[in-house]
């Protein structure tokens, strides 16, 4: 089932079960997807929907960090719930060991040897882990391997 259809079905299910929080979270994501579809005048594929989901998750993680710094724990709880809902739609996340293996493989493919080659390495690496790992974690692992 494609991701847009799954979001629609889950939205209907949230309406039926009167889960207002899940319903509002899914509506926010669907709204972001529809805005991009309207601007691009076409229907998005699963990869593009995943990209939007990733952006929404990143925004919430950044806001979560800021709310924790400001001791706004009432907002922190809501954001954590939203994140849990959104993370259900991402593909299975790679473990740190799996990311390290992909990084080592990509280093061999690109011939990267120093931090000067980091841009070239990241350009080859990110499509392999897109939607399945956190970009910050990938960046940290790459820096460890390119010392």
C-alpha cells in the first residue's frame, strides 16, 4: 500500500475511533503533502512523501529540544506523541552497526580518505540510507571513519 493511501486510511480509522490527537497529527502531515502536490501540480510518489515525513519529524525533534530547554513539559509530551505517530510511517530504521557497514562500503566505492572527501562521500551515502536513518547519526559515523 502506498504511503499516501495508508495515511488516508489511518485518518479514516482515527475518525471512526474518535482519536482526535492522531487525527490532527495525520491531518497536519497530509496538509504538508497536499501543499507540495499543489505547488508541483502532480501527485507525489512514496519517496517524496517519505521526504516530507522526514521533514515533519525533524521539525518536531528540533521543537522538542527547544521546549525541553525552555522547560515547557506540557508541550514536550504532545510532541513526543506526535513523533511516535509519525515514526510509524517510516520504513524500519537502520541500526548503528548497519549504518557503519554502509559507510565503510561507500568509503571503498568513493575512495574517500579524509574529511576533505566528506561531501563526495555524503552525496553517495545519503541515497542509500534515506528515510531509514537520522542524518545527524550518519554524519557522526562518517566523521569517525574519516579521521
